[in-house]
């Protein structure tokens, strides 16, 4: 009830006045304009005629020679039988679908009188088909525009989701109140292009080196005792001295805290 309605100028139609009545109406470079009653009318170039400039004037010469006066638009044909006339056409099989043919005395052109159901210069078109064609165009064009709009909207939504998904994998600093609890990874920062990537070397000791005489792995004696079995625990890298040292530390802690 509160939807806006458009009152279109004479030359436009549609719920938003988006369609021009004369758009692509005239053929062969004809110029379209609207009459006082609102119907389309074409002004054809010299070589064409018809309600939509769809007919070539030289077609009336059949296979004879055609000459057109550029100023008047009159046609002169030299017909295959040698006759010179404005047209080589006759009423012989000219009108279609039951139309009645007569020769125009001024133009020497055959003229068809069509039955009610047919129309066209030679009664070649059905009245219903012409009306149906116009109705189909008025329906198809809005549907195509709607589909195009939906396609553009879908592309925009897809693009935004893709950008949002890409941001989910970007590096973000972790904070706990005012405290920065981020655990730095120099290798990751190096590839991320973080502005602080030049300070990665400060996280590593420049004099750091591995002793080739010392093992680079370690073991957990509690895990070895519980899960690896007695035999494997004896063969593990944890020595008896290490176990003894751990036990002695535990005893000292118990003596140092008598309230425990």
C-alpha cells in the first residue's frame, strides 16, 4: 500500500520507467519517435521502408537492376524481362495466408488486404504472435535484470566471506589485560613480514652452540619407570646418579618443611 509508484513520460514504460518504447524498435538505422497516441513510428533511410524499416526497396526489383533516387527515395527497376518500372513485383503469389492482392496504380506495387487474424505487408504474421512477442519482451527483460542483480549481489557476498576467512588465519597478538602474553615464533614472524622481524636475532644467544660430547635428548624417569618397564628404564639415558640426586632433593624438601 505504501509502495512508491512511477508516472512515466510518454516514451518510457515499466514499474521504474526503465524501458524506452523506441529502444531497438526500428531496423536498418531507422529513427523512432512516438505519435500523439503513444505508438512507435519509424522514419526510414532512403533504401528501406516498412513500419519498422525492415524491407529493402531493391527487393522489389527481384533480380533486376535497382536504382534509388537519394533525394526522393523513388525506385527504378530494370526487370529481368527488360521492362523499366518502379517494381518488378506482381500479384502472382504475392499475398500470403488468404490475403487479397491489388496493384497500386501510383507505385506499381502490389498491396495486400489481409484477413482479420493476419498482418504484415504480405499477410505473413499472425496478430496474436505479434502481441505475444511484445508481451514476452516486456516480461523477459525485467527477469534478466533481476537475475543480473542477484548475480552481482552473490559475487559481493562471496568476496566478503573470502576476505573474512583469510583474516582468520592472520597473526594476532594475545593480550591479558595490559599484559602481552604472546609467545613469539621468530620463524613465523620472519615470513609474516612483521615490522619487528629485524629483532628476531635478539631472541637467540649469539654464542649458543651444541656440545658434540653431550646428548641432545632427555628422558623423564617417572615416565620411564611407569611405562617403559624396569628393563627399559635401566637402559634409558637417565642414570642411577640422576635418580639418586632427585630422591635426595625430595628428602631435603620434606625436612625443610616440618609442617608439611
